[in-house]
């Protein structure tokens, strides 16, 4: 019930407009959103780099409705890549294809993506393409494969709650496309996604182990302690070099685990969102698990 509620609220335009312009809301999202500007995102990037933590900068936004908005999103990400290049940090950028015009057509989206990938390749970094709802899965993977063939600097995000993901993992591993595995944060029907958390968790671990054995630079995106412990143990079993995989977490979440991973010499990358369009992102974080409501409240009280 809570998951459905938060996912429904994530699409409420009236509430979104109110909260995204509320000074009070900005206060309690600052733990999880770097700020409204690229400068704020880069400040967090530099702070984390000094602590030995990598970042994936995400300029928040999705489902643009005009080609002008899509082109502006492309320019903003190129600007972020310019800032990353100037700072000399090992940050990546995370994007959603609907922010680049996927709803307006695949050709529009590809046209806006190419300057981003050209700049990312030029500075030696990577573009992480977030996965959205299943309405976009097939088209997203087709674009991922094309960008991989052209630029060799893409990482695809796959969602463990989808039945199809086992097949997608195998195919991207075969092609040498890096994968970030997450659980999934959209509302999907039971014929497409596991409805039970226990089944999602079990599938995540199975896919994670496949990626660690067979994948190219896989990223394990989880805050689940059991998953993290299993990943660490399995990487040791495989005797993997720590540069061959990485952990990813959300900015502001599980700071104690972040510190532990870094202290153990593990490669950790934090997903650092910035920009004024934070509301859908934030609500989906609450919807991922009902326990996240308490979890986020607890994190706000941490030192």
C-alpha cells in the first residue's frame, strides 16, 4: 500500500510544484540531494573525492515534452562533463533517456545523446544510463547497445525485480557492456516483475553473482546489508581485483556502510543528484520499500 501511495504521489504535479518550491522541503532533502545547481553537485563531488569516494552526478529531470527541453538537457550534461574534466575527478554522469527526448522519438534522443558521449569519451569517463519503467526498457537497451558500439563509454542500469533481467544481463555481459544492478523503483504489473520482496532479493543476488563472474566492470547498487556482505564474500571467493567491480549507493544513505567499504579498500561510487526537479526522484526512493520511510527518517537523525 505504501509503495503504491508514494509512486502515485510521485506523479502528482500539484504536490510536486509545491514541494519543489518550498524552502522547508529544501531543508529536509539536502541530506539526499546535493542542491539545485551544478556548482552544488560539483562541491559534493570534490568533497567525496577527497574522502576516496567516486560519484555519478545526476542532473534530475525526466519525461521532457519538447525538443527544446531535450536539447537543453544535453547541454546541461555536457556542462557537467566539462566541470568533471576541469576538476580532474573520476566522476561519471547518470542520465534518463526521457530527459533527452525519448518520448519524442528515438532519433531525437540519439541526437541529444551524441554530444554527451563525445564529451565523456574525450575526458575518459562514462555515461550511466538509468533504466526507467518497462514502457521504455526495450528502447533503452537498444540505445545502450548503439552507444556502446559507437563510443565504448556507457554503463547500463538493469533492475532485478523484472523477470527479463536475467536474459538482459547475459546479453550485455556477452557484448561487454558494463551494468549497474539495482532492485527497481517503478510500479510494474506482476506479469513483468516479481511482486514479493524476497523474490526480488533472491534474483538480485543471483544476477549480482553472474555479473561478478562474467561481467565487465559491474556495479552493485544496493544498501541491503545482506546483499553487501554476500557481494564482498563472493568477490573474495572469485579472488577478484577490487578495480574490476564497484559498489554504488545513494548520496546520504548508509553512511556507516560507505565508510566501511572505503576503509576496506573497496571502490565506492555515490549517486549524487542535483537540480530543482528532485520530487519524483525522492518519492521513488520512499516507494522502493515501505521500510525506507523509517530508514530515511533514521538517516536524518544520524551524526
